[in-house]
C-alpha cells in the first residue's frame, strides 16, 4: 500500500518537473521519474495477488527497455541542440573553454 | 513476535520511500545539472532496492543494469557534451492551470484502473502453463514464450531507436577528447571479458532464476559503454566496437545455438547487439 502512495507522489514530482523545468535534460530526467512511478504502481498492484503475478513484471521489464530507448533518442537530439546565442557563424556550437 | 519481525521492514520501506522522494525531487528540481544526473543515477539504484522489496528481483536486476547503469552512462555522456545553459534549477511552475488538473486527472485515472484490475491476476494461468514453456522462471516464460510478440515489438522499438540515432549522423563533439591515464584503456580491456562472462551467466540463469535476456543484454551494453568511455575504442568507436561485439557475441552465442528454444530465440542476439550499437552511435 505504501508503495502505491509512493508511486503517486513520484508521479506528482515527475509531472511537475516535466512542466516546470527549464533545461531539456531536466525534462528527460522528469520523464524517467514519471515512468518509474508508473512501473512502481503496476508492480505494487501485482504484488497484492497470490500467487505472484509474473505478467506485470514482464510488462515493466519491457517498459524499462522502451524508456531507455526513448531516453537515448531524446539525449541524442539534445546533444545536437545548440543553445541560442552560443554558436558561431556556421551555426555550430562553440567549444567550451 | 510478529511486530518484532515486521518492524525493521516497515522502517526500511519508510526510509527507502523518503530517500526516493528526495532524490526524485533533486533530480527534477535540484540545483545544477550534474547534481541532478547523479541524483537520478542514485534514484535508479534505490529503485532496484524497492523492486527487491516488492518481490520483483528480475526488475531489480534490469533496473540496476539498464535504469541506473546504461541510462546513467547515457546521461553523463550527454551532459559532458552539452552546452551549459543558464540552468538554475526549475523556474516557477509555468502553465500550472494546465498541468495540475491534467496530472490529477491522469493520476485519478491510474488509481481507478489499478483499483478495478481483476484481483487474482494471471499468476495461476502462468503457473499452470509453466511446464510447457521449457523454463522454470515465470518472468522469462512470460517474456519469451507467452508474450513473445510483446518482446518482439519491443525489439522493434529498440531497432527504431537505433535507426533514428544512425540517421542523425555524427555528432560535432566527440565523447572522449583525450585520455589522460593509460590505465583506463587497459582496465577496459581487462574488464570487458568479465562483462561478457557475466552476461552469459545472467542469460543462462534466466531459465530458472531471476535474470535473463534483458539483463544479459544490458550488462553487455554496459561493458561496451565502459570500453567507449575508457577510450579503448577511440577514433572510430562504432566500427571497432561493432566488430568486437559481433565477435564476442558470436563466440558466446555459438555453443548454445542448436536446439533449445530459449537460446535460439531471435530477440536475444538482437537485444544484445542492439544496445551496444545504439550506445556507440550516440557518441
């Protein structure tokens, strides 16, 4: 039961981070927290049943891999994203000192 | 007597929940991007503990290897190549009139769905069909036998991600500009066979105990990322790692090839290949 409440609280934190964060990397982190909360809810519900239900566990495993794929694509986009005002004439980001 | 045995577990759960909440807050609202990323990695590790407490050791293994390990490496490598923008934590929540009601609605919907789920679940069905699946671990049986199409589609998602990443082309800033210490590449060379061995063990273990293809692929991917970060594969990482991985995976996979349905599963080599390939084209 406590883990369901925890899942709800993490959901709130992730959602608020997703909407209020300024930096895109922080949005990616928030999205990960959000998905972790949903997984937590799924497994906490699955734990109630007897015998232990393996199907939600498999779904969460699948979900974790899909989350990593999403994160990888988002980060690859993010790395190619020049911050405004910090690029040279050719549009490439300047090297950090 | 019962209270004495239940007490420590409840205290542990409470502390774990508080730590998770604090780390999630740090990751999403804390000051400094590096701190946020590190908080998130620790969050992933503590989530693995939470999975153990929820009697889901398979997910705990996957979370520790994929969630904390691979995601953490991806986040750190992206962080090293980002322009530091003016990030001072989160701003004041914008558009709160939109996301607060929307978030509450989604949360309520989730709660209702969770409430209305059929209570016995599918545990008995899985147990009754377990003998026909060829493995003893119910989670592996669900992943590779009963819901094999889900797993196949998930490999499709991985493939899609890999295609998207390849289509981006090379990134302007390389991952490892210079390796100051000669010990790092040597360490990478030394540790990589251990990673391969560990992933084979996890794969084999998955047939009767927590473990399996996902975790094995993740550990192999983590080994590839280690090679990449330690500068072993400097210069042309994708090509070099590709050759190395094909060689290792072929070596590992070959003895198991004939017969057994689990080892012959198509998703397995693709999964183990997909993750390292994806991570190295991110560099």
